[in-house]
């Protein structure tokens, strides 16, 4: 399956690069051609047929050299014959590439692959200069926002390298006031990601720090949740998550106010207990369903679901929770260590550490993006071109990105400003 994905993205990237080259060729000013025009037979030679597969035992351990495609000089109308020749040579390369190796890209005279395509190194991007341009884009967008003191977005020039498919970026927002506090708040987000295209995964290293008055923030979040939960109509629970969400809604509806960090500890411990109770109730529900199953097939399917529920309950026991108190007995820190957490269908966290103090919330984790890496491979030439134009302060590109940033900021501001809430 990995070889199929690898072949798919490589083929798509190459074809997109070829189309891009065709478009670039179409808009280039025509050059005088003083050489004799070749005969049509030399423009469209028959495509060489693929050779028979080489047995794995005879295949070399390293990736073979890219096969050359005998095609004449580029003339009008020669693009599609060259593509046919490329496809035949590509199939030939697939047939003779050892398992686990990347099939080489056939060399076709006259066809230029764009920066970022497989085997084509991208010109280095001056990330320090790019950061300066980004700051000049952001400043006008936040200059008239009374709640925002500053907004920064920057790439790490020392660790960002698009030729290595690696980016390290950080964003810092300093707010004069928020919907939950009149005091200053800072949000700091750091993200490092490196795409491993052959494995269709991208390891990430992320850290999010919110420095603010945590008790008012938790009280604000509580009342927002209560208002939304009151509008929803819960359905009959069909899983442990359904049971937990229903019980969480009922519990939080009874919480009047979160006044200090001790209240946060109380709510947190209660929620942890609800999670275990939901798993136990779901297991009891499945046991009863197994006993009442109408046939053997249904009983077997429910028994498998019951076993999965029991494993999920045991996994909850592996979560490390620690409450740190000072010498007077007052809570100072809530620490939670999670392992092997599926955050979403495309994101899996190998480890996720959460820490709360009276003035700060920190989330730090390492994980993997497990879907969509092939899309990055297709978009990489466009990303390289766009970042290059931004670093060179291309006016049209800056206008387009400025408009996009303004739209994103308009979506975020209602959650940051007192006036909008």
C-alpha cells in the first residue's frame, strides 16, 4: 500500500510539474527558430514498451538510475508525444525498481520540472527576510484593534528547510484584555513539522501556552458550554462517549461558578470520575446486549465491541494525573500525561502533556499527521513559489495574502474581544 501511495504522489507531482512547465512555455515570448524544422517522424517516435519485471532477488538494493527517453528537440506539438514517452519509461522504471526504493523520474530533454518536484531542489528561501515581510503584513491588520497589543508570526530560519520538507513556525499574540479578564493575556503557539513523504506521515512537535488568569477563563468557558448545551437536544446514548457527554452536560449544568483554582481542581476530578463511570455503564449496556442477541452473528459482533470497551477502560487507567499542592495544602498545579491519543482521524499524538497553574495552561506533545501528506507533496511547488514571492515582496502575492490574513483575523477576533461577546 505504501508503494502504491508513493507511486501515486510521485506521478501526480510530475504531471503537475509538466503541466506547469507547459503553461510557462505558453506564456514565454516566442524565440526565433533559425534551425530547420525536424520532420514529423522525429517529433513523435513510437513509445518504447515496458520491459518485463526483474525478480526481486536480481534487483539492486539501491534505486536505479533514471532511464533516458529518446525524444527530439522541443517543437510546437511535441508535448503529448513526450508525455507518452515519459509514461512508458515510468512504467518501465516501476517494473525494475526493487521493493522499498523510489522509482526514478525518467529524463526527458526539453521538459523542465518545477522547484519542489521530486528530484528538483528548490531555491533556498530567505526565512529571515520572509519574517520581516510577514510582520509588515500583520501590523496594519491589528493596528486599529484595541484588544490586540501585538501579533507575531515567524519561521525559524535555522530549522526551516523546504528541501528537507521541514518547517518550524511560531505565533505569539499579546492581548490587552479578553472576554474573561481585563488583564493582559498571551497566547504562544509553536509547531515543528517534517513531512516523510514515502511513509505518508509527518512527525510534529507542538507546544501551546496560554498565560492568563485561569479561574476567570475556566468560568467563562463553563458558561459558554452551558449556553450551548441548553440549546442542544441529546440523543439516546449509543457509546461510552455518548454516555459521558450526557453525564458531563448534566454535571456542568449544576456548577454555578468557578471562583479560584481549587474550584478548577474539583471540576477536573469530577470530570475524570465521569469518564470512568461512562465506560462502566457502556460495558454494562454491551453485556446486556450480548445476552439478548437474537443470533450468533450479532452476539459475536457485540462481544467484540464489549472487548474493545474493556480495553478502552483499561487505557484510561494508564493516564497519569497529578495534583501538586504547596505546604499550606492549596493546589498549585494539575498535571496530566496522555499517551497514544487519536486526536482526529488525521492526527495521532504519541504523547500529550497538559499542565495547569493559576496563571497558565500548557499543552506540549509529539505526534504524527497520518493523512494528507500526499496533498503536501502535490502542493509543495506552489508553497515554495508563494513563499518565495512573499519574501521578495511581490505586490500581487502580498495583496492576496493580506486579504486572507484579514479574513482569518476577523474570524478570531470575536473570541478575543470583550465587545464582541
